[in-house]
C-alpha cells in the first residue's frame, strides 16, 4: 500500500515492485510488532475479563495485513526471486551457484569427493 511506502528506497540491491512491497511489509511489521504481541498476550490471558479480551481481539483483527509476520516472504537480494531462496545467504539457487563458483561467498566451495 502506498500509505506505508517510503518516498525513497535505499535497499542496495536490485529493485522491482515485489521487492519494494516486501521491504514495506518488513518495515511496517517491525514498527507494529510490539503492539501485536501485547494484544496477543491480552487475548490469551484467561485471567482478564472477557470484555477486555474481546476488545483486544477486535483491535488485532482490524490492524493492517502488512503487520502480520506471515506476509513477509524471503526474496533473493540480487534478483528478487521469491522461490528457491537459501535463508543463510538470502540468494536464489542460481545466484548462489554463480557467486559460489566465482568465489564471492566466503567459506563456500564446490564439493568434490
């Protein structure tokens, strides 16, 4: 959503629409994470009155979808691909292979046995 998007993005990588959207989702999630955790704690706390828990549940359901952690997707920082991304390197399979063969990844070499 454009209401969350920064005017200038300094990601330092390949940028397309999906990467901009993912960057926005990560930023909005980080800003609202504490509030979401507090509301979830209130909802799951059975010692609180039911009315307070219901209000917390209503507030949580009315929060924007970008504040949910399930909205964030791992993407390749070089190509922007969303599938086949290695978490440790944040690279897609193909980019990982090309960088490993070129010697750009420290501690990674082609296996031979």
